[in-house]
C-alpha cells in the first residue's frame, strides 16, 4: 500500500469514528445515523479498494481514477443535500401545523374560560 | 361567513380595520395575529377583538391557513380574506358575498382591473400583475385580471382544501393555479382598493425578484402536476 492509500484509509477511518461518536451521543439518530454510517462504510471500502477502483476507472476509459471518485462523491453529496432539504420541509410543515394547533387550542381555551366566568357570575 | 384578517405588525391600522368591519358588516371575523413584534397583540386584547395568537411568525400563508382551519373547525360555509392594513374596503364585502352565493363559484376575487377603478399602482407593480395574468392564462387557461389581490372569498370546499394545504409565502397566484388545475371555478368582481392606511409594505426590490421567481416556479408546478 502506498502512502496515498494510507492517508485515505486514515481519513475514512476518522470519518467513520466521527459518525460512531455522534451516533452514540444521540446527536445523530435513526435514519440520519444510518445514512451517515452507510456513507462512512462506503468511504472505508473505497479507501481499502483503491486498486480495484483503478481497474474499474480504466474499464470505463477514465485515465485518472480520482476523477471518478469525485464525480460519484459529488452526486452522492447532492442527493444527501436533497434528502436533507426534504426532511427540513417536512419538519417545517409539522412545526407550522403545531403552531397553528396551539393558537387554535389557546383560543378555544380562552373562549371556554370566558364562558365559564359568565356562567359563574349568573 | 367568516372574515379572516391576517395581521403582522399592524399596530397602526388594525384597530380601524376591525372597527370599520364591525360597522359595515354583520359577519363573524377572526384576526390572526401572526407573531407580531409590535403592539398588534396588545391592541387586539385591549379592544376585545376576536383573534388568534400565533406564537411565532409563520408568514401570510401560515396565518391565512390558520384562519381557514378555524373556519373549517367552526363549520363556516364561506371565508373571506381581508387585509389588516386597510387596503380592502369592507363596503365591497357584500359584493363578494352576493357573487359567490349567486354564481356558485368556488372562489371570487376582488379585482382592481376587471372594470375601471380608482386604483393607481406603480408601473412596476402593474407590469408584475400583468405578467402573472399571462402566466396563469398560459399555464392554466384561466383569465384573471388581478391575481395578486388578496381580497377574496371561498366556499367550504376550498376552505377544506386550504385548511389541508396552503403555501407559506406569497400564496395568492399559486393558489389560483392550484385551484384551476383541480377544476375549481374562479371568477372576479370589481372592488376598490385604498392605499395602505399605515405600516410598511413587506415587499422590497430584492424580495420582488424572489417573489416573481418563486411564484412563477410554484405556479407552473401547480399548474402542471
């Protein structure tokens, strides 16, 4: 293994440890934790399998293998961002519904309270 | 019949708007205080005006949808949007009400351009409105002369639709595209609109650019899918 591969493995391992660390501290949860766990595993696999990747790139007619990795990584990151935006939109919608529900319930509660006060006065 | 008045930082106008409404029409109303940072909430409390308090600012769409949800939960057959800044003349309410009841349409929009009115908007604003007219005509096949007018009345079918889903910001044009796509019937009647009675418009030049682009994109999406 060359020094480039050692550095790649080191970086991929650090990323993997980072994901495990956040998952164990509950800062990454459920689907999000799984998503980043999967990506970190893919990172490790790429780091260990640079030779097969080189062959694969050559098969595709790509002379410089990192170009292939960057292209794939770019697409993966775009999709992850899209996924995060979808989740954000869902959360926005849920928060909006909760805020509206709160306002409607507060109004109902105040209305009933006023009715109760009137009833007591009678 | 429920009049929904979305209000965000309208301390200068909200009192007169509600008093005018109470003077001119017998319908129920609800002010939706959209997380105002000024004295709007205090004024509503002090005068005992019927209102809902959103704890944070949701934007005009979120506030309006709260009103529609209220209308749905309380069994109203019609809901009218009335701006809190005094631009909408409550004297025109009856025109909107009569039109929707007699015509059987799902939404009736109060328009400044369907007939000649005293409205004098800036050239830029008029061009923007004209652009949306053509956009709606080309995308949905509906002829609406004043698609940005917020002065509108809807029936219970549309109240149900809006209570379920309503755009958060700049909803006027997008909801027309959405309703047209779903086959709801929309028409316009002439109304007069006043200049803002106080407060400041939230639309800045930069926001106008975002507004035009965002509304074009969402309206096309709604019209196509």
